[in-house]
C-alpha cells in the first residue's frame, strides 16, 4: 500500500487498483469497474476473502485510492535497469519522443501476461492484437501511462511517451504497418488527427486514460512488424 491514499473519481478506477470499499470498510483490490448504461454511475466490484463486494457509485464520486494497479511504471520499477545500463538485448536511455527502459523477466509469455493482469479487459495493461510470434514475442500497452511493453523471449522494453500524439502515432504504426508509401503516410496523418480530435483510436481505444501505443526503434522492437517499422 502506498503511504498516503489519494481521492480519485470512481469512474477512473481500473481493475487491479487498490481502493477503499465502503461495504467492506477497508482497502481492497478492484476486480472490475464498469459504467452502467444510461446512467452517470459505475459499478465497482471489490475482491473479498468470502467472495465479491459490488458497489454502485456516481462516476464523479470520490473514492480513496490506496495504490494504482499493475502498470508500466511498476514494471519499470521492478524489472528494468537504470538509464545507460543494459538488460538482455537492450539499453535503457532517452529517445526522441519517449524514454526507453530495458529489462528482463523469467518465465514465458503466458506467465507475464497473467502477472500484468492483461488477459481481461479493464486493467491498466492490455495485450495488443497481432503482437508478434505468440508467446515468444508480443506487445502490451498501458493506456493511462502512454507506454508500450515489448516482450521477446525474456527481454523487456518499456517505452513511455512524452505526449499523446507520439503515443497515437506509434499505435497506428503498430496496428497498420510502416509508413512505406505516400498513401500510407496520408492515411497515418488522417488517423492521428482523428484520434487526437475525438480522443479515441480504432478498436475502441481512447486517450487521456483509455489509450494507445508506440513506434518502433531499430534497437527496441520485437514483434510482428520487425525493427525500424517507421
């Protein structure tokens, strides 16, 4: 648990967060958080030793957050090396529009995805489609943190983007392929403009708490698209 709990909107809670449950009278893990259609309310499901505790709250209602769930920031803190140091195939350091954090993890892809809570939608980290040669290489995204986590046979690369635009550009390149032709570049610019204007990306991914992923650097990029896709 973090030293100080902070108030957040109930509508901003995500699966794996640790928040205050009024029904339980203590901090508990959020098992699910979903908007209730046709209302301004959300239903939060907390895990309890004897089952589940469901609470209906206004989306703008404050809830005490004890700790954010498993996200890219925690992956960096636990598994990655400091700037300038090398882990596995990659080196941590600064890139043009993002910071890159190299790390290594024991176990296979199935275990990593399970540990990050990425099998089920609604958490901080989601498994991206077409993520390489599963389960040997694939990519995940932390939408709140504007970060992508690349995995390749134990090697980890976490990219944290400075601005939403860079994050959206990278996700489009990941999803649709490199900018190899004038038509593809024009399509890319249209998609980026649309995503930034509407706050969402194709496939129901949104920005500002619901959003995107990164482009590929020759040193950094495992997965289906290969290095240097941009």
